[in-house]
C-alpha cells in the first residue's frame, strides 16, 4: 500500500496505482479490528500472531537430519507418519530449548491459567520472542543449513516433501503430476513474462509481484502445501494469459 502510494506520487495520472491504493486500503481496514485486539493484548503494533517465533525456530534447525519442518511441544508419539525413533531424536536436539522456555518466569506466568501450568510453550508473546532469539542464533551460526532448509521448504510447499524423520508414503505421489505440471508451465511462462513485462496487463503484474513476495517470505518459515494452494488461482490466471499470447496450436498438419 505504501509502495503504491509513493509510485502514484511520481505519476499521478496513473489510474492503476490509484485503484491499487484503494484496494489495499480497503483490505487493510478489514484487518484493523484484529490488529486492535492483538495490540490491546500485547502492546505491539502489527502483531499478527505469537506463533512466528516457533515457526522460525524449527525452520532454523541446524541438525543434519532435520529439514525445517515443525513439531509440537511437548514432544509425544502422536506423529503416526514418523519413524519410531523420531521422538527420541527430537527430544535430544530440542528439549533443552523448550525447557529453557518453561523455566522462564514470564513464560510460566503467562502459561498459568487458573493456577494450572499449561505445557504448550510454543505460543505466547514472551516465548515467541525467546524462540526468535534462538532461531536468529541458529541462522547466524549455521547460514548454509538455513539455506538448505529453505530449499527443502520449497519442496514441502509444492510436493509436501521432504520431511524430517518421515516414512515414505504413496500419498506423496498425488501431488507430483498436478503441481509438477503447474511448475513446468510457470517455468515456460517466466521468460516471455520478463521479455514482455511492460505489455502485460497491470492486474497480472501486480498479482505476480504480490505472489513473489508471498512465496519468498513463506520460504523463510516452516511452511506446508496449503501455502502454495492459496496462490494457485493467480498462477492459473497468469499462465492462461501468457499461453493465449505465446502459443499457437494446430490440430491438423500444414499442407506440404
């Protein structure tokens, strides 16, 4: 919204950016009640969720056998698709960090409800901050491993693979034909899009920009296939537009 406003200032005759500002303003207004609610609880501006630290923590895992996917604390055997030894390995790698959270006075106070201490230390503002600190330490000390986890995250967004300590399962194959075909079409449309960027209608350019920011940011946190599903309609719209203007199909052979 802010970027569109500054671009519009440099070219006030552009109706596209004027409409974009209106759309973004309306969208932002719809979020204000929730943001006011979280601000009232936390005193933090634009505080969307207290789960970001937990998400980033698992994404920054420096351990060789882990690829950045999320696990719930306290660690239990409720993951039926994981190898039997996984819970022991997860506890060995991560339990010390969550025990550190559980011993923090502010975290314990926040998780004590009606005199009962709840064990889920992966949510809440204080534990969110502490998990972010641990995650940033992991990223700065193991940057290449974090990059590897981001690449693995791209695989999980598209194909739900790879996963840490996950048993092989046939259901993984269901995503390969559909999403694989979609990615091939995206790759095909990428070069013509760059060559004809200024000739492409503004709504598609705007949606592609937003989708790129969305996907790029999603790669930095532990993500799932549903994150990709969100933008499939946009990709289909873009692909159809580009194929219509670049590909010609003849059902009959040309006369020799």
